[in-house]
């Protein structure tokens, strides 16, 4: 996967070798989307508002921090949110309520992180639609379902779609998978409700007719994995021998964040959703090992006093939450009018 990603974010000359497969991917995906629109394949309409936070590109863009931010903001407006995730690369065989101490290898990295950091119900499973239905059935108080990823899960009807874009990587070479990073064509951006750009760089190819919001990830304090009550400012690590570990979709973003805090380190990237083992973290010359909060959840079983995690929080315009609430209300009015017309 890392080899492909290096190909995606370089000039597309070599990527053209994979273009026949990309054309086939685009064709199959287009037929699948048409079958859903035509009603040949069934779509599920839940009795609650559904908000998708997804991306157009393969790899990490910052969706999970935005879901955390949006869930808290929606709760402040009087909504009752819950979160559903697909337990990607996990062994779960059925949807289940996720708890903060669950095994991420069973329930999924993002799901356990969200359950550990939010006071709202979180469910995950191999089938996102089944997990969503189970959550709504178990929590009748919920009126808003946030989906961490799922833009391409067409079987689930949605009221609001938000696309998160990594400003540093943009859309790469602009080609479909596997020749490029795109899961869907860039024209799909014209049909979403909002675009959130994670980072400060300008991104080309963004439509002007869709609301666009800037997002940054903030965090400057580290927590000890073995002793969670021990918290230290990043400045305390500026003169230590550090190893930075990241098994996320875009490790470079995490490493850039650490450099922005004034830290120097030996960078050790791992594949996204990597299942860490104790031997992965044997760096005998390091004073401390710094990793993402999501990776820390996967390393809790063999935590040591040398391991520290950096929690980050999304910051964006509150107008995004207001837009989501407005679009939810608009969808509810349309549904009520349609129901009235049918009667």
C-alpha cells in the first residue's frame, strides 16, 4: 500500500501502467452507483438524521477528529448524536456497542478511540448499515447518526455529506484507484453539502458552489501510556532522544505536527491500521517513544513508561455545525412533505 501511495502523489507517468485497472474500477463503481439510484439495489432509510463524514481519496484525511468535534457541537445545539464505524481490518463478525476498553483488533481502531473520547454511543461492525440499524434500535433517544467514513456506502441513505480533504496531499495525481488515490471522480464534490480542508495549504480542484471550511488539528500535550495521569507539555521532550511512531493513513501529517512543536525525532511510519506488537517498539537508544492517540490504544496491552501519546483536536468554523443542523432540518421538512403527499 505504501508503494502505491508513493506512486499516487508523484507525477503520473508510472501510474499510467495501472490505468486499465483504474478504468475498470471506475466502470464497476459507476454501475454500482447507478443501480442504487435506479432502485435496483436497496437503500436503507433510518428514522434518524444521518451525517456522513467521508473522503474522496484513499488514506487518512482527518475524518475522526472532525467527527469528535461535530458530535460535541451537535450536542450543544440540542441534538442527541451517536457514531457508527465500519470495523475495518478488525475481526468483529457482528455489530456491537463499542466501549473504551474494547480490543481495537476486534472493534476497530477508530471506533475504540471514539468510544474512549466521547460520551455518546459508538457502534461498529463489518457491515456499516447493519451497525447503524443496531445502534438506532438500541438507543431510541438518538436523533442524529454520525458515520465516520462511508461516503461510498451508497446502501445507507444520508441527509448530510461532508468530505474531508488533506490539504498537504490534495487529490494526488487525480486518477482513480489503483492508479491514483480517488475512490470517486472529483465531480462528486459538487454533490456534497460541505468540504472541510485539513491543513493550511491551498487545494486545487475544489468547487466554488459548495461551502468550504478550513480545519486544523491542535495538540501540544503528551500523555504517558502506562500512567495516563502523567501529562507533559511537548516542550519537555525537546532535548530528548525521541522516536515518533505512526500507523495511520498519513504518517507525514503526524510527523509534521511534532516538528511544529519543536521536536526532533527518528520517524518510524507503519501501515495504516497496523497491529502493533511489543517488538515493533524496541528502540533501545530512545528516551521516549511518541505516537498518535489511535496507535496508543493498540499498544495499551504492552504499555511502558517510555511511550507517550499525542491527542489532537479539530478546530474549524462553528458555521459548519450550523450548516449541518440547517441541512438536517431541511431534510426533515422534505420527508414530512413527502409523507403528507402520499397520504
